[in-house]
C-alpha cells in the first residue's frame, strides 16, 4: 500500500499541477505524490475513512493503486472539480442525493488530514467571495473601486448614472466552462438591466489604468509582475490576451505590507492578487484569486513561483501548528 507524502487535489489534465509535480520530483525524487482528481469520485475512486477509539485512518483506492493517507504532510488544493455521479443514474433527485453525499464525504475526509494545506478548503470558500474580499481589503487600508453587487435593476441603473456612465460589469464567481469576461456597460446594454433581477451581477466603477499588477504570494513570499495592460489588444481585461507584455515589478513596501496583511487575514497560504495602478500612481485592489493561475507569470518573468510552491509542499507542517 502506497503512503504518499504530498496530496494534490486537482484534475489530471491541469498544467500547473504537472509543473509543480515535476519540480517536487526534481528537488526530492523520493517524495511520493498522489493526485486526487475529485471528478473521478465516486465512479473511478473509493474513499474509506474509519474512526475508532484508537485512531482515524483514511484510504484512497484508484483504478491503479491503493493509498494510505497517514503520512501526508501537505496538501495542495488546486481547483478541484465536482464529483461526477454514474451516467447510469438519471433521476434528478438521485443525482442531487449522490452529489450531496459525495461533497460531504470528500470535505469530511479532507478535514481529517492534519497537515499543511495550500489553502485550507474552508478558508478558501470564504476568501473566494468577492464581497468579503473587498470589505477586508478596504478595512486594511487598500484603495478599492466603488462596487455594487445587486440583483436590483433600479440600483444598477442608479450606479451607472452615479459614475457618469462609466462602469464595468462582471460575474461574482466562475467555474470551468462558465467564465465571462469583464465588460463596459454601454447605452445599448441598459435595456437588458431588467435581467439583473434573475441573478446578481457585480458592477464597478471603471478605474483607468497605467498598468496592472499580478501579485503571487506563497507563505508570505511575494512575487510581483507588471502587466502592461495598455499595450494589450484587450486592455479592459488583460486575461484575454496571452501575448501581453509583462516584467518583474518592485512593489512599494507599504502596498506589500497591506497585501500580506490581507492574505493572512483571509487565512491563505497561497493567493494571486490583481491590482491596478492608475495614471495618478494610485494602487487599487481588484481581487484575490485563491487558486489563481501563475504559470503565465513564471514563463514571462522567470519568477520561481512553481519551485517555491514545491519547496513549501515538501517542507510541510501540521495545520494545527500553523
């Protein structure tokens, strides 16, 4: 029975996982790494956790191996997907039941692992909420855009007028296969504002950019990259331009201190933070990405992000000691 040292909760096809796993093997070939692809559960994977007066033991059984979890010292919670019920189950109530039980089982199993988590799932869920992020950033003293989260067409229209018809809109969340880009709200869009009543939308004042920043923080180590967004063909949302120029950036000490304070307040070991620097040189906080991408930064700047993450996973520690 295999006893892994590191557990990575991630889809098999995730490029970031492959790079970090390669870094781990390069640093220490003796480290055992297990990839836990949650979409394989319960069809292609079994989880068994036994609790007695003596101890708690958890075992993962995949199509190729059986894994004992007693020696796990670190877990990377890397964008897990939902468990997928068997296609043989077609009744909607049965599907709901299976999804509910699988979700409870995997989150319960994760809670039994007393080790370093990047990031703890319970804290990830809270920190992912954009409303909460902005509130905490504002409390710490970071500048934030004037923002409205609403399903009220009337309030959305008032917000549009308040900011001289220069606001953007975007989703509150995202998931694989369902991600929308940030857009300006135009006069043509006003007739569709009534549809806001169907689901809440994020509205935000438009912040002019001199350039943007992607700040990756791993265990209080800060990696800062300048995104030359105004040279991009997608200057409103630079994430849509894979060829955007970028370079290593020297972040002001005061801004770095506040970002570290925010990350620690949210309980995050890893975070990817987006800032916008205005033509007046004001640093404006946009959002924290609890599982944000970093390979595009590493490729363009040579910042050792994946190596730093691998070293932290190898080092590990008990979560109760954090």
